[in-house]
């Protein structure tokens, strides 16, 4: 490229065609009313949405401890254990099948 850049030599045809199309639609009445979106309520900082879970966790653990103490006396704990996998007793294991015991070799 030996010549200097001269922007006046170039015409933005795409821009012109888009503006012509817009003007044509306006004259034909094919326009839509665009409403400005309502301003969203100002959000509080993220720190204000944080909930302290420690008191809830402590209360949950205390409630669980009291119900376990009550349930350990009666049959309620057995019923609960039947439905809760962590409270069930482990299944009895079958002895492992090993190799047959070695035979004694007899020498003649």
C-alpha cells in the first residue's frame, strides 16, 4: 500500500442501508413502543444477606441429642434404626472361602 489513508474515499454502505430500513419502517407505521425497564430496587451488599448458621446447627444438635436419649430407652430407636442406614447394625459376615488345606505328602 503506497497511498495514504483517506477515510473520505470510503462510504459505510451497511450503516446507510440500516438507517434507510429504519426510516422505511417508521413511515409504514411498523414501530413498537419500547418502555424503559423499571429501576431495580437497590440491592444491599452481599454481607447483609449472610445468615449465621452456627446457632441453628447447635440447636439442631441439641434437639437430636435429646431425641436420641429418649429413643434409646424404648423401641423407638429400633424402629428408627430400621429406616436409617447409619443406625443399623452391620450385617453378619460369612467366613471367607479360602484355599483347601494342603495335603500331607506321604513318602513310601
